[in-house]
């Protein structure tokens, strides 16, 4: 008799996570990370503009934050999985192979935050306000990135018999050798496990919805929404870590990520309750270049180093008004000048007529003198 489990079956893993186009390797993990970054930037920028900031600001800050975040995420992963790279039989150079997976979110957020702080300092805007704007987008990007873990057959939990259990296939390369990362499935199921990456992705989406609703209802700012994102993520990650049994560095028999989740959760929660209430004034979200451009535009002077479309538009409107006033003044001056020229011309003609009359009179006198 067929069991319920057999009827529902299990979730199959993808047969592979890497495709080759000639010598170029297309890795699902990298593609989903990139997609997540794009979503976070686009959505974050829209939220930033809705709060009163300038369009394009989030992309400018991302130029600093994304590289810092990738480096921080990789450093955290390597440090918390040290033996795999620098222990006995470890491969140190593999620490540089980001495309093979392994980015610790806490390291990414920490160093990414430093990169964002640098970018915000350069533009003269508060980093806490930017964090609130991009928080939902970052968490949604993390959920998208977990799909990459699905293709890599990683970050799963203990073995299970639940109907939504995940099948882990054996993958081999073209030589028939075992290659779980870049190989192709041979159809053999190694084990059925809890899809903890899926649990985390679903939890992330739920927290994203919560963040949007809270922000819409209470209009919070000053970094408090970002803190709520961090606390919400850490709560879910703490539970997920308890379900995993893959190798991880431990302290007193407890996974490092479990410790990190708990510590960061309480720190974020404390910030949420202690930070300043309310939301920033929209005027404070304008960059120093924008403010300088508007001020210069009102004075009819172009501001150097301004690169924001909105500031340029304001300056152009001001310049246009000044030009119209100047043109009106020029027309009036032109009319006065024309009247003056006409008067001078008439005066000149009158003078010439008078001179001609005098010459005629002199000629008559001379002719009278010549008569005998």
C-alpha cells in the first residue's frame, strides 16, 4: 500500500547548480546573489525617495556598501569555518573562491554598513535613515539568495521523513568523480533532509511584510526599522541553526552562528527601544551637493560638483526665471534706446535742415553782392 509520504513525495534538489557556456561558468548561487542585490537597490531607492531623499542615492551608496559587504560576508564565513581552509588538509586558496558559496550575513551587514557609512558621509546624509529605507530590500535579497543555496545543495538540516523533506543527490563531474558543487546529479539520493534554507527564506519574506506594515503604520526612523530587521532575522536564524547538523565551528558544543544570532538579536532589540523616536525631517535627507545646487540656483550661480537631476532642475527653473526677467528688462531698454536714437535722428535732420537754410541764405547774399 502506498504511504502518504510516497504520495506527497519529497522536494527534489536541482540536478546541477553550474552551467557552462564555453569556458564561462554560470553559477546559480552567484546569479541569485546578483538578483538580490539589484532588487535591494531598486526597491531601496524607491523607499528612499518616498521618505524625501534624492533618486539614485541608494545606487551611489551601494557602490561602497556592496564590495564591503561581500568581503565582510566572506571573512565571517572563513573565520567561522577556519579548519576547512587552514586546518589539517585544508585548502587556503579556497577561501578566495566566493563563487563556491559561503557568505556570512553578519559579516556582510557589518562591513557593508561601514561601506554605507563612508558613502553617506561623502554625500552628507544620515546613514541611519538610509538603513531604514533599505532594510526590507536587504532582507528580501537574503531570501532570494537562499535559492542559490538550494541549487548548491547546502545549508540544509538533519535527516527527516516529513513530506516536504529535501532530496540530496549525488553529483559527479565529467570524469565520474564526486563533485557535489559543480557536478551533475546521477539520480542517486544520498539523504532526505530538512530544507532549512527554505525555512529561512520563508521567514525572511514574512519579516519583510512585517517591516513594511510597521513602517507604514508608525513612521519610524533613526535606524529603528533597520534594528527591527536585524532582530527579526536573528530570531529566525537562531531556530534554523538548531535544526542543522552540517559541520560548523562550535564553542562549548554550540554552533558559532547560534551564539551570534542570540547576541545580535538582543543588541538590535535594545537599539530599537532606546533609539530616538519619530522619523527624520525630509530636508535632512538631501545631500550637501543638492542643497548647494538649490542655493546657488536661487542666486543665479551654477554650483560646482552637483550631479543630482533634481537639484539641476531646481537650478534651471531659477535660471529660467532670471533669464525671463533679464530679457524683459533688455526689451524695455531696447525700446528706450530706439526712442533715443529716433530723437537723435530727428534732431540731426532738423540741424541739417537749418544748416541748409543758412547756406541758401548766404548764397543769396553773395549773389546780391556780385551785382553791379
